[in-house]
C-alpha cells in the first residue's frame, strides 16, 4: 500500500485555508459577544432610562416589522425580474449579447448603497407621487393603498423599490449560474421530444434549479435586511406598524434607525440601539443559515454529483 506524499505547497495551503476559516468564526463570535454584552443593559433598562421612553419590546417590535416588511416587498419585486433576466442571459440571448448584459448586471452590485439612496430620494420619490395618488383614488379599498398618499413620495413602497434594485444584481447572478448548471442532456432530450423552448425551461431547467432559486432569494433577503443608508435616505419613518405602503407614516427598519439615532444617543439609549443591532444580527444569521441549509441539502448535492 503506497503512502500518500504530502507536498509542502498542499500543507501550506491547507493551513492557510483552515486559518482563514478560523478567523471568520472568531470574528463572528466576537461580534456576537460584543452585541450581547452591550445590548443586554439596553434590553433590561426601564422605560424612563432610555430616550424612546418605552420598554425594549415595545421599541423593537415596530423596527423588526419594518425591517421584514421592506425586505419582503423588495424580494417580491426583485425575484421575478431576476429570474427573467437570468433566464434570458442563460438560454435566450445570443452569446455576443449575453456576455455584456451579464457584465452590466455584475457591475450594478458594485454601486454604493448611498448612490441608490440619493437616486431614490431625489428622482424616484418625486416621480412616484402621481402613481401613489392614483393608487389611493382607485385602489384605496385595499389596505396596502389606503393612503393618504404621501406628498413627498418617501414611502415604504419607494424604499422597497430601491432595495429591489439593489438586490437584483445578486439574485440575477446567482440564478444565472444555477440555470447554466442544468444538465445539457436534459435540455436536449426535451427539445428532441418536441418541446418548445419554454416547455424545455419549465420541465428541465426550473425543476433542477428550484432549490437554487430559493437559496438565491434567501441570500438576497439577507442583503436587504441589513441595508442602511439607502433606506434611511428614502424612507420617511414614523416608528409605527402599518401595512400601508403609500402613506407618509411608515415603520422604520432596524439598520436605518440605528444610523439616524446613534449620533444623538447617550447612556442606556446607546445600549438599546446596540440591542436592536443584536436582533438584526440574529434575524440575518437565521436567514443566511436557512439559505445554507437549502444550498447544502442532500437532495441538491446528489443532483449536482449526477
């Protein structure tokens, strides 16, 4: 039985990879310990000891609602567009066109969030004032559009649209790579049996990419949950719980509230804000952990080996 020869390069690379993984775990643990140690005093503080003048649960619940509501709306807007663009790049567009479109999509992910926020505040919000008035007038019987319509356009719907544009490149890139991993023989077999291009996509590509699409959506959701500056610049927040998406009274998000309130905070109010950061950390960690479970599921791994 021959003995495996350990090359110095392999040993060094293995050590560097293990060290990098260890550093990531230590950093994650350090962040969690910091948020916990600094956040607990804010959680246990009395209502009269913090600036918001309420218990921590009363303070954080509207923020959690606003964070989840904005992220879910963004996901609803971005998912069908991302799947459509990814499918066009991977299966419909000519090669000379799919490459440049893919590069442009990837470049959008590098645009700073403050740029999206400035565009949303100065361009998108004013442009949405007319549509919001129309929604209130014609669809006001639906709670989402009950109004009164915002006169500035800085609403939850505007913030969700900006978030959707921000997560679109990430989701599109992931879906594109997932679609390209569909076994070529499956596609050719469907076409050989007389299926149209759409029938081939529906019967061969989507079933193979189903778990991957869900994982891409959840990873993009984690990105939307933690967005700060774009939401802070676009959203006119009032700290309430409402499903109305066109009104000037909107729930805030955890990240935006921290960014807007931290400079003026002092004492236990700082600890309360850090505690909300701990809540956001837990939510984001749970979303990304669920996404990793989907990506690494035995069923998907078995399909990838085939």
